[in-house]
């Protein structure tokens, strides 16, 4: 299948082109476009600390130190992907912040479907999958002010026009790209415009009291499956039965107890991956990036 990947950076992403493609009121209106950076999440955190407004978009064509949860690497050849971070100042308690990951995941599904006709799904807690392979990941990082969220940075890496064979073969979850699944090159600008529009609509709804839980649960491939959870050195398995309003996974253990699993604490593998996941050690995802005033 043709994947439309290019060797050089696409000419289609630039601050001017992105501004022209925006249909939003505030998401992306404060825009930082970088041909190359270490990590858009790192840049966005710095800008948020300096007071950047809600909706600020940091987007790069290439990252030298892109990261996922637990400081794992996010890899993407230049010009191949959407690599971006959004700053939010949500009226949420820290334990509710996974709702931002949830709404951005749903916005990704919507944008992918609009732009390619492909129906992607979600894998708990922060992946987007197509044909059983990972096409996008979301990394949400928080800064707390006392018991509330001062700001949240939601980072998204979406494989658009790339040959999955160019990614390392030992990724934890096998990867794919939109171009690979669609059999054609996909326009990153329209995709970005559709995504930001969907984020804004859902974020405004969230601020007005909407909960992403139901829609998110419907698109989670994880539910109804047996899962193995790795928490530090410990692992346990059970049946993924549901999710709560804050995106915690409800796992029915074999002894009949229901265990609530927080996204920040664990990695999830299908049962056949137990052996490799048992060997891994992990830190917490939602570790506050900075504390102010308590
Ligand atoms: P996984 O996505 O592997 O199931 P996870 O959701 O816990 O696990 P993170 O902990 O955020 O993922 O780590 C990011 C992981 O994404 C890396 O460990 C790596 O396996 C994978 N990865 C890195 N770059 C890409 C990419 N371009 N496409 C798909 N997966 C990638
Ligand atoms: C995951 O796979 O679980 C999360 C991956 C998030 C990667 C994106 S790429 C843009 C932003 N900047 C980063 O350093 N990470 C996120």
C-alpha cells in the first residue's frame, strides 16, 4: 500500500498556512509553529508558566525529544506527523484531568473520520488505534496550584504520512499511519483544522458540564477484554468492565472484586504480552510538572 511518505519536511505546515486553516474561536489562535523543537509539550509547559492563554497551540514539524508517558520516546520522521500541544486552564480538579485526554481522543477520532473516512478507536488510557495498531498517542501533563489545576498541557502525536516500517520494530504496541491505512497521502492542514475545531467544541461543552465518559466508553476497544495491568513490579489481570467519569478503568479481578485502575499508575497489555510488561518499571503519568502555592 502506498504511504505517501516524504523524505524532506512538507511545505504544507507553516504559521501562515495554519492560521488560514483555523475555524476556531480560541483554540490555536495563539500559535507557535516550530520547524524543529525538542518536545512541543516541553515548549508549551514553559509558555504556560509564562502565562500563555488557554487554547495556545505549539506545533512542530519535527521533535528531537518527543516523549510519551513514563518518559518513553515518541518518534516521528520530519514532515510526517501532527506533533502538537495545547494549553488548557480547565475548571477541573487534578483527578478529573484525564477528561482532557478523553475529549482530545474523541476529537482525534472525529477529525480522522472526517478527513479520511477511516473509523479509528481508542485504547485505554491514551492511544488511538486503527486496524489494531497505534496511530496516535496523547500525553497530558498538569501543573497544580494547591488542590486545583493551574494549567494542563495536552500533547498529541498522530502518524499521518509515514511508512510504519520506518519506525522501530520494537514499539510496545505495533504502529500504523493514516496514509498507510487510507492508501493515499493525507492533508495535514485540513486534518489539523478539523481536529482543533472538534477540540474547541468539546472543550466548551466540557466547561458547560458535558462528560466525555459515555462517548469515550463506546469507542474504547479495551472494554470487554481481558487485560494485564502492570503497576511497578506488580501485575494483575482481569476483565475490563467499564470506565468511570474520570477515565479510570474498572477491572473485574478473578476473585470477583472490582478494581479501579488510574491511567497515571499503570501500563496495560493484552494477556499474551504479560512477560515483557512484567519486566518494566514505571513512574506516574500525571505527575505534576510544577507546584505553586501549596
Ligand atoms: P503503548 O502505546 O505502547 O501501548 P502507552 O500508551 O502506555 O503504551 P506511552 O507510555 O505513552 O504509551 O509511550 C509511548 C509509546 O509509544 C512508546 O513506548 C513507543 O512504544 C510508542 N511510539 C513511539 N513513537 C510512536 C509512533 N510514531 N507511533 C506509534 N507508537 C509510537
Ligand atoms: C503516548 O503514546 O502515549 C503519548 C505520546 C504523545 C506524543 C506527543 S508528540 C507531541 C507532544 N510532544 C511530546 O513530547 N509528546 C507529545
